[in-house]
C-alpha cells in the first residue's frame, strides 16, 4: 500500500450524543488517518465529549473550536487549514454515513480513476429510503447542476465528498453554512474535474434526532450553484496522476454501480 494519509474533517455542532460513537467508527476505518474535529460553537458538551474520547482513543484527534456557531461550511474551511493528508473526506458527526465506506471513496482517487468522488445515497435503489422533501430538493439540485454545468449527478448534496487536499484548497472556498456542497460541485465542474459517484450506505435521521438542514438551505444551495456558474480557476492545470495503486486487500471495487461523469490544537 502506498504511504498516504487520509484527512477526515468532521464539522460538529451539538453532536454530543453521537460524536464518540462516530469517532470510534472513523478510527476503525481503513487507512492511515488524520482526524480533524471542528466544534462549531456547540452548547451541548460536544467539545467535552471529544476531549473525553481523546483520553482513551487509539488514535490522535486534532480538536479545533469556534467560539460561536459559524456554520458547517466555515467549520470545514477551518478544518481544511489543518489538513495534512493528501486526500480529504468530509464526515458528518450524526451517524448517517458509515466510515466503513471510505475505501469506496478513496480507491478511485488512488488509481487516478477520478478527481472527485461523491458517495451517493441514491445511486442504487436504497432499501427503506423513501421519497421525502429532502430527496425532492436534492433532485432539483441535481437538475440545476445538469442545466448549468452539464454534469449528471444523482446526489449533489451528499456529505461524502472525497478529493485531493490540494484541489479542495484550490477552490478558494467561501461557504459558511450548508453552501459547501453546491460550491464544491460548482467549482469542480468549472475546473472540469472528473466526478465519480459510488453507492454508499445511509441511515437518515429526522428533525427530532437533531437534523439541522432546512428548506431554506436548499434555496441557498440553488443560489450558490447560480453564483459560481462563471467562476474561473486561474491556478496551474489540475494534475490527474494516480496517488497510488489500489491498496486495501479484500476491498470491494467501487466500479460496480458507479456513475462516472466526464464533461497542534488551537482555538479559533
């Protein structure tokens, strides 16, 4: 296996009930990892829960902190400043997504088969995942991506986005809240990056469980897709060389069912 590090950025706001379980799952997932938790001004003890986990943890976790709640996008941007791995993946702290799926996201990047990998909740027929207002909203966002950028996606709004750290930094992100997903999608399309979708496991939670996204965030996402439609990347051409050969013995290949689209801790 090639020597590389996967930086896992975990934005967390009022996730004290689930954060320790999530960190256990991330720590047990494949690959050498850097765990970066950004406590986004939580008021429920999330930060203390992470500190308690660190004292018994098998791996090191970097805990960053916002004094006030600034939003998921701002938390990811803070985490990105501390990322040292060659590849970064975004991981929500709410247990909806399974870190055991990291190989599906990472292996195409290692092989050079994609520049960006999305873990799609809808690529395969999900068992028990019914149509909802959230899924209708995602379908509208997918359509907007197709109309504005010419890319066909099944899950623009997925949390699971993996790509090379230098590419994510080159996007010069401006997001504050849930605009992270549409901004990354828009800029990846404008950079003509190869986006690959792979099916991932997903267990949705409702508002009573602490889900924070609302309909107004979907409206904001549409505005972001429109805003960045003429964005120009002025850096050097993105390289697409593989980071390494497919690595994990016994890891399932993500090619089946995938859809390729070519067109030191601190206080902050």
